[in-house]
C-alpha cells in the first residue's frame, strides 16, 4: 500500500515516522494487535512497546490477558 501525505506532513515526517504514527493509531483504536502494529511500524514487538511507553500510550492488557499469561507461566513452570 502506498500512502500519500499532504506536502507539509510529507516534509516533516520520514517514511518511518509516518508508519509509526499509523501503527499507533491502529493499535490505540484496536484495529491492529500489538504484533500487527509493530510490523506496520517496522519494529519488533519489544521496540514497539518501548515506543508506546515513551509516549505514555497504554497497552490493552486487561484481566483476561493477565489470566492467560499466568496460565502459560504455570504450564511452563510445571515442565
């Protein structure tokens, strides 16, 4: 997909910055998962999480995700 930005934005934002801003928007509106947003930004998930943290953008991590992660940890610990 090719995206054409208005000239003032095109002059200010690099292609990487534009991709990062798109990824933030997709993630915040829950149109993309963390992995999909990171891929859109051209970053690893860890690097994308760091960028979210730098900008104080909250991650979508609720009780259901915590329960799933705890079950995974318990399963790994039992091995």
